[in-house]
C-alpha cells in the first residue's frame, strides 16, 4: 500500500473580518463598544490524504482556501478544528524571500534561511556551491538581498529550500515569478524529487504547468473540498466549472456553450472516406467530420478542433477562421470536414475536442470535450519517441558515410 505523506483530517480555519475598527482609545470610549467583526470561513471541514512520493496540486479560484491550507500544512497557521499530520522533513516556499533578512547578503541568508529550515552549518557548507549554482545569482551572492529583484529572491529561496533535501516540499505560486529557464530547472528538480520518493505539494494558477507536474490533485471551492483524485481528472473538471453553461450530455460528454448551435457528433474517416476503426497508423490520411445542428440562422460561424494526448497535454488546434475557410452561415443540420493529409503522430492515444463559436471566437455556441478519439499504431515514418513525427533525416556533411 502507498504510504501517506500528509493527512488532512476535518480541517476548518476561519479569520475575523473587521467592519468597524476602534483605531484609538478615544474612538473606543466614544462608541462604547468593541470593534465590529464577523468570522470568515477560509476552510470548512476539509479532509484528504496526500500519497508519499506524489506531486500533489491544490486547485481552485482565488479565495478558495488553497494558500490557507498550505500555510496550515506548513504550521504557519493553526486550524480552528481538525488536524494535519505530516511524515518526514518539510520545507516550504510560500512567499518571495520568506526567511530572508534584507540587510544581509545572499551568502549570509543562505545560512540563515537554511538553519530556519533545519539544516546544520556543516550541511550548508557542503551544499553551498550547489545552492548558489542552482539559483544563478553567483555574481550577486555577496550583495544585500534588498537589492535583489523578485526573481533573484525566488531563485535563491527556492534553491535553499530544495537543497534541504525535504521529504515534503510546499510551493505556493512563487514559481510564476521566475523566468522560463528557472521554471524548466524547477520542473526537472520536481521530477528528481518524485523519483527519489519525495512529496511536492504545489499551488499554481497555471493549468498547463499543473497538468505536466501533478499526478494527484484536490479542488477547493469557497473553503470546501469539491473533489480529490487523479490530477488530470480533477484539473479538467475544475477547468470545466469555470465555463458558462457546462453540462453533461446523454452520452456522458462534458460540453458548454449558449446552445444556438450544437456539435451533434464527430466522425473519424479514413483515406477512402469511410468511418475508421479506432486504430489508425502514423502517416495515414484522416478526416474529422463534425456534424452540427443550428436552431436558427447563424452568420459566419467558426468551427474548430483541438487535440490532446491521453495524459492531457495540449498538442494542436485548428479552426476555420485561422485557416481563412469562411463559412457564410449555417441553419438546420449539416456537416463540415477537416482533412489531415498525413497523421504525424507517434503511437499512442489521442483525443479530439470539437467546437462552434462566433466570428470573434469569444462567444461559444457549443464546445464538446472528447468528441472523438483515436489510437495510433506504428506506421511510416517511424521515430524514437515523443508525441509527434517530424520525419527527420540523418546525413553526414559532404555526403560521406
């Protein structure tokens, strides 16, 4: 059985919100009453477990309780009721430069912050060069950190935190401040931590980042737990919840939109125009046929498809507006085809989403998730790995072999 790194057991946390403050003794005496306040429930009876060795995402809108829960895990905040049990050494990066003293140099702050996180002076000595190299602030390591940019703060603070070799690492949004190179470095470090059996709990508004990193997730809404489970499923359902008019149709497909026009079904056709079996081959010609229905005449609609891998990675999108295929209007039922002359995909499973939107693409008539799917088997050409086939060719300059 998978061991548990963090157990959140019926946790509730509230804060007092003051509507009227007695800012002076005089105002308190004149009003003859205490400051007026009410309790704001940031977390309400939240329970779940985080498996050891997982990268666990907390998702939800602003104010849903994600950061409050993370601070409770880090023991910065104490729940009003319930408990949080952690197993192993924990490090937290919840705010830019947390644990830093602005007047001290980067070098001095490494030792200060590292000791706060539980490292000995000898441990810090042995890992100092590695911490500095990962942070990329070598030139400024002896400068006061008050002169650092927010990005430099993040890089140095995060570098110290991960080099404590924690069993559990808590990260709250701060990676958004780092540049693309640093984020890539962090993603690789997260992968190393997971391979070493460590646990990462992360809060981020970047859905693509969470899809790539997380294997488990919990969705919070107004302080309550909505769902916990596999990251792809939870993140997808959370994303769907932010759309207008989301519903589940009779076939179990998730869709949203105003409904003036609807995607009735999507077919995958082979090179002869016949319905393809689910399994097709790399290099095949296929056609996606979208059948639609419009209640009334709709001027200049835009039809589109997008594709994801089975793990939720967004791979491709195509619509009639961008390809300058103009549809004057639709009314009643009909169909429209998108032909892919050569399927440049590696073997694997892929999902197509279908949509009908207005000419600005800002108003959605209908969007159907997982409208169709294919399994791709080995075909021609064949390449070593990844999602796509680029048909690369090897050669030696000058033609010699």
